[in-house]
């Protein structure tokens, strides 16, 4: 087993030796979290910032146009826009703009850094936030048009007193395995049918001592339908070809980032399915997809139909819904698209 590096100078030396490798991949190869790798450069390219959301988000608007990035182990979403319309909350804060749409869970925003890296194309500046395990929660990358004067002001204003180059991390919590209660199947189905809002679903599963994937595995038609995981590229191609607007949700425990709009340019590169639009990028490891479900939840505005993908550990990778945009409702066409996706031939039920 490779020895875990702990001394900041050793971490920096390993980084220099493997320049060009992505931070997440390099950290993993060194037996570190990504946050520990970034922390090793405190005072030498990175600055510890306050991770308090109200303080941090009070300064982000002044940066102008930036790129917002959120990821989980299977998927990365990137949106270009400006941070604005911030709604504070101790449990679930929000940013609500047309371009950048976020749900943030402050308890997981533990470590924050301003990072400056020299690259072949010049200095790359970002704000990077990590959870207690040192895993990335959310990142903000400056672009050519961003306000560098405000960046300097932000770093000076939000710099933490502690600028240590080491980070103590907690053990990463694994994804919760599918949890169902077959004895409560009929209760689940009956209460599900009475929902008037999609947000009621998690309260329902919690009350029945289930989780999302566990409930899907026992609910049955017409509430859910297991889809063939290989159909995901086909689904994105149909969204593109039919010029549908969708809502794509990608997140982790600390942040969910949402794209609302079309999907235009698709490119498959090995196991990666990529959306490469000017203001929206998505990078999806299709080989990590183990479960896919078509899900229908009743709401006051009619059924909300989603396609939801999970990894082998039961972690949620993404959700996609049809979108209503202004006077145009893309949901009926989306519902028809989902209805035509092929079933999973074999699906083990708990």
C-alpha cells in the first residue's frame, strides 16, 4: 500500500511532480482527501476563507461572471453565470438565478479556500469548499470577464485567522444502501398517491423508515418503472434532438446544482458522456450507473415525471425532469419521451 503523505512540503512536492493531474485524482493516489491537498498550499497559492455561507455569498456577486461547479463521484455539473438572489437558511440556503440555481446545506460547508494556480493559459482563480471529510462540496471558477479587483478584496476580507497547511478530516460517510420496508408497501403506495408536492416524498420515506432508492424498488407501477441503464445516452440524445428544456439536478450532501434549459452538444469520450454547451457542461460516468428509474410523483400542477440514476452503492447521481419555461411547457413531450425508454429486463427487488 502506498504511504499516505502528511507533511505539507511532501504533498506540494508530489503535486509538482505530477503537474497536470486533476486534484481529486492526485489526492486519491496520495491517500489524501482533495481538501488536504489544497490545504497544503495555504500561504503558497491558497488562502483559507470563512466557510460561513452568509458571509461568503455576500461577496460572490461582486465577482461578476463565473463558473459554478458541483460534483459527486459519478457526475460533474458546470454552469456559467453570476451569483445573486441568495436566500439564507441554517438548513437549506439557496441561490436562485436563471443561470446559477443552487441548494446548499450549510452543515457540510466546513473548509473554504481561495486558490490561485499558474497554468499554461495564465493564473486560474477559484473558491473551493470542502466537507468534513475533505471532499469537494462546491467550486467557483473565475472567468476572463470576472472582476479581479473584487477577487483581491474578497480574499482579504474573508481570509480566516487559521492559515495552517494541514487539515484534520473525518472518515467519509458511505452512501446509504437501499432501505425499504416491504411490510409498508401498501402504505407507501397509498400515501405516495396523495402527494401534492414532490418535496413531500422524502418526509414520507423517512416516516416509513425507507430511503429514496429502497422505496423505488418496492413501489411498482404506475409510480415507478425500472429502466435499462444503457438507455441514458439515448435519453440525452432525444432531449437534444427534440429541443426539449429539462431540469437537471446534480449534487452531493452539501450542494445541489440545477440546470434549467436545453441540451445541445453531446460528446461521448470513453465512459464519459459530456454535454458541452457554452454556459452548461455536464460530465457523466455512464459506467458508474447501476440503477435507473422513471418516477412519477403527483403534484398540484399535475404529475412530475423524472428519470433518476444511482450508482452501485445506492448514491443518487442525477435527476432529470421536464421543464416549464414561460409560456412553453416541455413536460408533456418529456413525459412521452420517458414513457418510450426501454425497461430494465432484470431488476432484483429487496
